[in-house]
């Protein structure tokens, strides 16, 4: 369902002069632009999708492909796509969209509020005739993003139906790095993971996660924060989380990137996905009338 209000009307309803503006973004897709003293950022109604966060005095945290296709029905390549209600391909249904359907839906703005230097943007979407073609469940999904010196991303799933709801979810964050070949992820030593590049075989992480080729791993039963060290940009990201039991680490490397029409050949070097999630055996079940919240908190320091 498309938004029935124009960006001018949405800005009049929700904008905060000098702080938050609703306007046309890439491809004419509406977005919210944040320009506070603490941070700048962008969040599209297409997918409830954060595409930018830059804390004051720091560089851009997220990667967005120069070849991303900004149009209805297609996912934005980069930023923080929301994967729901399945992760990857849907089992038994090859025609279903990869990573679910909410990242290509048009979301609604619920509110934009300011608290000191922080600005929170709330967006939501819910089940409809289009989603029921692939998944019969009734749900309401909210994404609350607080732009400030830290970035808070909270995904809330509300079961609005009469049967239990079981789903996978991920904040598929594309972090911008100077050179992925020198970056590393700290905090997963000794953790078991499913290696998607090796038929989901379960393995154990030894030491830091180094990126030396295509990587697509689901680290299992992870509750603590991880750190992304980026020597090329002399930057250190800390990704803390709540109500998340899996962490996904992904980079396509050169060969797979070359086959992706919405990613330029060399851009794989500039990105590393570290994803707060609940997938595979850690899918979530929510009873009728109940809700589940998953949260990620990203902070930036210099190396």
C-alpha cells in the first residue's frame, strides 16, 4: 500500500523545523532527513530503511551501493534493510522474495520526536493482501530509530492474529569500512556458527573474524556485543543488542559481487554486514496478542 499523503503533507504533519524533514529521496521515494547537532541521518519509508547515520564529527557509518535501484518492489542495497518474516530464501517457496517482503513495502510514519540532541523516527507496517500471498499471518511491525551520538534501532513485532506467530528477523546492517580485507570482528571467539558457504555446516570460531574471502556465517546463541575494527578508517564500531540470539557476518567478495547487478565490482571492499538477528534455530515465536522487541545499539570510537 502506498502512502496516500504527499511528502509536503507528511512534512507538515511530522517535520521538526531545522531538525527533521520529510522530502523526496532517490528515485522519488520519500525519506526523513535528520540534521541535529548530534548527528545527521536518513530513513526511507520504503522498507522502513535507514540509509545513513553520521554522528557529529565522524564519518558515514553505513555503506550504500552506487548501483542501488531506488524503486518500488526492489530492495535498497545497503544501509539497514529489515529482513522479516524469513531470512534468506523461504523454505519450499522459491518464488517468495528473499529475506521476506517488508524491505520492499511502503511503511507509514508514526511519529518524529526530539529528546535533547536525540531524534527518534518511528515507522510501521502491517499484514495486508500482498503479504498474505506469501505468509498468512497477521502482524504489525514497528521500527523505532533514534539518531544521536549513538544509533538505536528497535524492531517490534506484534502478533495481531489468533494463532502463534513464528518468524525470523534481522537488521541487515551494511557497515562502511575502508578495506574489508583489513577489518575484523571481535567478540565471537569460541562461538559456534553455521557456515552458509559450506552447506550450513556448524563450525567454531577461533579468534577474531577475519575477512579473507566470501563469508556468510550465522553465529549462534550470541547475546553480547561485538566490535568491528576498521584500521583503514581508524574506526572502531561497537554493536550491542537486546533480545537477539544470532549474529550474521556477510561479505560477498569479488566473484559473487561481480554477479550482483546492484553492486559495483569494487564496492565489496567497502562493506561488511554485521547483523543483529534471530534466525535459523533461533527463530522467534510470539503468542496471539503479544509482541517481541529486538534492539541494536551502534556506537563509534577512533582506533
